C-alpha cells in the first residue's frame, strides 16, 4: 500500500473511531433518559394505586419531601422548550410511554449506526495491520 493510501486509510479509521465514540455517548445519554422516564412511569403508577396519594418527592441531594397528591387532579408535564400542559394521570402515562418508545427507538437506531461504523473499522483494520508490518 502506498504511503498516501495508508495515510488516507488511517485518517478514515480515526474518523470512524470518533464517530463510534460520539454514537456511544449519544446512546448512553438516551439510555439514561430512558431509565429516568421508566422510573417516572413507575412513580405515576404508584400514585394511581395509592388511595391517599401520599409519597416522597425527591428534592435532590438525598432530601425527600412527604407530599399528598390527589390522583383525580391534573399534573403538569413539559412538552417542549418552556411549554407545559395539564394532563390527568392517564394522559401523563401516555405521554411518558410515548417518550419511552421514542428513546427506545433512538437507542436502537444509534446501536445500528455504531454497528455499521464498527463494520467499516473491521474492514480497514487488516489493511492497516498489514501496512504496519
């Protein structure tokens, strides 16, 4: 392999590595959001089950505030940049399940992209190893 071709292959491999790393970071961020939404759905379901609607609200740094929530009253959910809407518990759960599906689809898509990148890297690696000898 000529030096120019080797440099091009090496550059392509490095770009693929960076793209794979970026994809993995995106996947991890989406997975964290997925877990967060799943936990919120579970909390909403607990409120639905609770006759009195009593539960502990996390305030951060391990601080929990006991609160009472009337399951018949609407909650407020963010739907975009600085936009919120009022929904009943059923509507909140539906919105959260929609988000959960969106994150699951996003994770799946990014994992396919990572696999494609890794496939291209695997094609280039033998050429780089052979040139290194």
